[in-house]
C-alpha cells in the first residue's frame, strides 16, 4: 500500500471529498438517502449486466446462426466456392504458419528490448525515455496503418518480400511487439534487486546474471505476454487487407507461398451472395472467439499459477 | 593462509584492480544485440512516419491542403475527383461519439461497482468475462453489428426521426458495437485507478457515517479522475483506429451528416476499402490513402500522448 | 477454481484437436472435387490469378476442380478488383487477370510498356441486373430512365419524378450500388451514363458487399440497386428484377440465361473475361489450366450463378487459346 502524502494533489482532492461527505452527513439529511443509494447501486449493477449481456448476445447470435456449420467440416475442408464444401482448413494452416513466424521474431526482439530497457537502460537517459515513448505510441497506432507500413516497406522495397506469409508475420510482429515488451518489462522488474546483486557479488557477469537468474524467474510473465500478443494477432484482419491476403488458394499455405488467414476468409464469406456463406461466417467467428478465449484463459492461468512472490 | 587474508584486507595492501580480468567482449556484443532490439521500435516509428509522410507530401503537391482539410466533398475515385476529407473525418468522429455514449456509462459503472460494491466472488466472475470481451476479435464485433444490431435498430427506430429510417448501414450500429468493444478498456483501467486510491480515505469516510454511494462518487471518483480520463482517451484512440466494424457495418458512403442512422464512411473504412492488395505506387489513389492515413495517425498520436501524460501524472502521486 | 481448471483442460484438448484435425484433414478434400476426372496428371507449378470480384468466384470454382485432378499445381485466386488486378498483371505479378470488362487503353499502355503480352478470353456471360423492391409496380425501364436515376447531375429523387413510370408509385428513390473500385460499377456507369466513373454520389455505397444491396433494396420501398446475376438468383424471392428496354429493338427484356446468350438483354448483358499473360499461357501449368478452364467452364458456371458461353463464344475463346499456346 502506498504511503499517504498529504501534500499531493490527489490527496488534497480526496480530503476535500471527505470533508464534503462529513459536512453532509453531519447536517442531518433525511433517510431518503437509502432509496437513492439503492437506485444508485442498481444502476451500477445494470451497467455490468449490460456489458455481460452484450457479450452473451454476441456469442449467442453467432451460435444460433452458425449452428448448422459447427462441425468438423469447418476445420477439415478447404475454402470453396460451393458453401457445402467450404471450410477453414487452409486458412487455419495459414494462420498457424503466420503465428509460428511471429512467435519466432516476437520473443527475441520483445524480450531483448525489455532487457535493454530494464537492465541496461539508465532511467534518466534521453535515449531510454525516447525508446519508451516510442513503444507507448506504437501501442496506440491503428492496426491498418501497420498494414500500410507492411505494404510500403516490407512487401515492396527495401525488403521486397512480396505478398507472402513472411510479410504478414513481420507486419503482425511489429503490431503486437509493444504488448510483449510491456509484459516482459513488468516480469523483469518484479525480480528483486537483491537477486541481481547477489549474483553479481558472486562474480557473475551481467549477462550471466540475466541469463541464469532474472530470465528464468520472469519466464511466466513473458509467456503470458507472448500468448496475449499472439491472441491479439490472430484476430487482426485490418493489417492483412493492404497486404493482399488471398481469399482463395487451392493449396496448403507454406512459408513462401501466397497466404490466407482465418479472419480474411471469414470476412470474404460475409460478402458472398449465397446465404449459406453467412452461416459459415457465423461459425467461423465462433471458432475464432473460442480460440481466443482458450488462449487468454491459458495466459491468465499461467500468470496465476507461476506468479512468484519474493 | 590467515596471514594472507589479513594482509589482503588491510587498506595499505590493496593493489587489486576491480575491473574484470578480461575485456569481456561477449558482454559488449550482448549489449549491442539488446540495443539493436530496442532501436527497432524507434525504427518502426520512423518507418511509419516516412511511409506516411512521403506520399502525403506528393499528395499535397497535387491537392491544396486547404481543399483537403476543409472540403466537404469526398470522391477521390469519381470523375472528376474531389478531395475534401471532412465527410470521412466526421464519419469517424460520429461513430466514436456514439461508441463513447454507450461505453462511458457502462464502463465506468462497471468499474465503480467492481471496485466499491462487488463481493470477491462476483469479482472473480466478472473480471474474467471483461477480459474475454477484451479479447474478442474485431471482425466478430463487425459481424455482430451487421447481423444483430442493425436489424434491431431498424425495428426500433421511429421512422424519419433524426434522418431515418435506418437502412442497412448506420453510424449507430457501428457505434454500439465499438462501444461494446471499448468497455473493457474503460472498465479495467478505471477500476485499477479506483483500487489504487488508499483505503484509508474510504475508511475515514465510512467512519463518519457516509454511505457507499457517497464515497464512490465523492471520494473515490474524484481521486481516481486522472486515471479515468486517461482510460477514456485511450478508448477514444482505439475507437478512432478501428477498421473492421466500420467496414462491415457503417458503410462506404462518404456522407457529411450528424444523423446516427445514416450511412457514413470512416477514415479507416476508406483506407480498408481502397488499399486492397496492390495499388501502383505513383497513382493518385495511393497518395490519397496515405494522406488519410497520416491524418489518422496524427489524430491517434495526439490522443495517445495526452493519455500518457495523464497516466504519468496519476502514477507519480504514488511513486 | 476447479471449474476453471476443468474448463481450461477441456479447451486445451479442443485446441489440440483442432490443430490435429486441420493438419490431418487433407484426405477429405479429394472427395469434394466432383466430376473433374480422377487421373492425376503430371502438371506442377503455381499460378497466380487476381482481378474482378465478380469473376473471382467462377475462377475459384474451376480452380478447385482443377486441383482435384492436378494436386501439384498451386492456384491462388485474389479479388483485388478488375482495375487493381490489371495493375498487378501489367507489372507481371500475376499470370492471369479476371476482368468484368475489357482492358482499358491506359492499362494496355502500361502492359505494353512493361512488355507484358496478353490476350482476352471470354469465359462466361453475366446479366447486370437492376433490382427494385417487390412492391414497386414498375416492370421495365429504359436506359434514359436509368440515366435519370443514376446520372451525376440532378438525379431523380422520387419515383414520380422519373418520366414514363407508373404514376401511382411515388416513393423516394433510395440508390444502392457498389464502390468505385468495382468493375461492375465501371460497366454500369459506362453503359448507362455513357462514361466510366460518372455517376451521382448520392447513393448508398455498399463497398464490396453486394449482399447489402439485397438487404437495402428489400427493406426500402423506393430502393433500386444493381449487381451481378448471381446475387439476384440467390435472392429472387425477396427482390424484383427490372426488365430493360433494349435500345435497338425497343422491347423490354428480362435478364435470364437465354436473353444474355442471344444478346437481347442489352446493354446490361456483359461478357466476363480472363486475360492471361501470353508468355505464361504458352507453357504448363497455365496452359493446362486454361485448357481445362475452357473445357469445363460451361458445366461449372451455372453452379456459381453465371451464364454460360454460347457455342460460338466458346469456340472463339478456344481458338484464341490455341493460337496462344501454339
């Protein structure tokens, strides 16, 4: 619990509030307050109820609409022009390939940046603050702008990768990097200085300390961050649009082929003329939501289970 | 042995150097690697800025910036083309506005309830559900707006009121979906801010006989205000940058209107519709996309900087 | 806590199952390719097709069947739009461009500049259908009447303003149409308003989602919209397709397979094309794909809502292909 400093602006505001409360209470207000308070509490509860109802409606409506296509076919069939034969199989594999590369790039770069900022960075130095500010801004940039970035620099010159899976992975990595950096920093920061100092005192180098003491202790927090980042990246459609994600391929995507991804295929289904594709889209959306719920729950469980108290 | 130990610790006999015996090149290499990782973020920002600014400068060579910023006719692919960006800016802001009308009461209400009223058991149920809501992909919200919210609005809306009757696309449908999407942002950050208010303040007010409602509104809420405002600004920034919901449910008609039930086009929707796949690098449409993207980037940048300053201000109080 | 753990365990098993099923499901999609012949030919390689979102579904359907009998050929079908597709095609990024209109002189010039040789092959026909709300009593419109509704200057705002229409019907006109990057938009504006890209801006732009035109016209008394025939076919019970007065014969013609094939549904009967890169078309796998395409397109087209080629049109395309492949 933080120390209470009476001089801060916050404290003064709070004290003014407390004073006002006292004045009101001591001035003998009638007991109609009880009614007012009950109404107030109910309104607040209503707010939560509406939020929950929104979520239930979202999942429920998709469930009702997509029910007939919620079977194994959704996963084992490739995309097709004929709705009965259409499924998400090559889209799922495309998404998996994209995520594989994202993880490969995300972990070293994200953790590396976090280590730099926490271990080697000087709090006051301008460079550290510049990097921190950059990361915080990048976290708020709209996702479609990352798509344009990928189009301008990754698909075209100077990287000239074309419109393949690697391009999509690079773009998505840049998009979710701030999430991993933030989570890793928190995890690294949670390791008490005494651990580091003890290690250094025993003659270990800085890198040895990081590698053997700090990192192993922060792995659960880092893993949580990576999983949250991946779950964000899986659901993103907007950055893939300028990168020309194909909506239809006859083959199973691989690292250097044209790519397709789940959200893009689902988006395309919404636009088809046959009403059966709307059912498919609903089923696809449910699959995405289910996937994300699983990943988020896993991340939270990981955090709760392995959280270390020092 | 002992004698040697004593010798070593006596101040006069300390010729040892305290640097490392070897130059530790490995450490320097490692440091360099990490520094390189960190500079990637700066590189990314630079790349974004360059990729947006260069075509925009070319764009403003063709189209006067005054026409762009203040013109009210948006039709870059019509013959003859017109480049007044106001309709799509107003479109974005309208959708955001309606999103906030929904999200602020719901989000703040939830936050206050969770931090002041809820039992630990209720918190255990509600917090994960809010986290699930936060994790739902945006295309799901867009689809939901299309298949559920829009038909409901059509059923409920009284005829020609405020520019109705609502057709297949409406600002309100997108706004409500985006509102639902940003509720977790407002709720969780505000709740964090409210929980951080020292319980001593609450306890003191209770001791004086204040009711929970009074404490929530007069003690906790003002104390957490900067965190709450930061959460709202962050939510605004997220709503402005949202693409899929507006693309699916709000439409592609650049209509300069404040009516909630008409079809408008948001900036992100324009970019999403036009930048599909390949556009030749030099064409006017390419430059237009990037000019709009630059405007979008500046808007969200402003919001983010504002929110960062506010968060820093409220964090400083406790550190 | 226990509840949470069991949900977590169940969901982990679910994710694992999805992954295994997806990766292992390859044997199933052989059975979905019907009628394409089961002999595995020796063709291999990759083909990239892009272009019109109208023709796209047809190419996809053909590619699907083709890959059933030619599993070593990777076909990618994108739908960046006719114009967007040409931009990719004329820099050599795609082997074939789907097009819902003929190549424009500007596009042809770029292809020439980049040494991309091409030929146009007609692969199907389509009826650009104009639909109105079922309660609309009008049954036939002429090009002039359509131009007064969709033209850029002073378009009619209610049905009673349109000359020659049923005077009992005076609902406000509500226009629905595709975005400006669509080949359908290009074709319609060219046929009705005389020039591509020229149209009133006062309409509900449904972007790429023609389903919205269906919903919009269905829900709006005075609604009017246009799209490809497949969108009408799928929703015929909810909409009314207008007959178009043929400018030459003066007769009102409804859109249908017959009227498009015999040319009487004018000017909105449109040919759909593929533009292969001639160099690529001379060799496999593109050669094999195109041959297969033309051999089978008349069987496949109706199942995805397209109108087949007449024997004459098919022969012409096959002759053009033969001249490309040498």
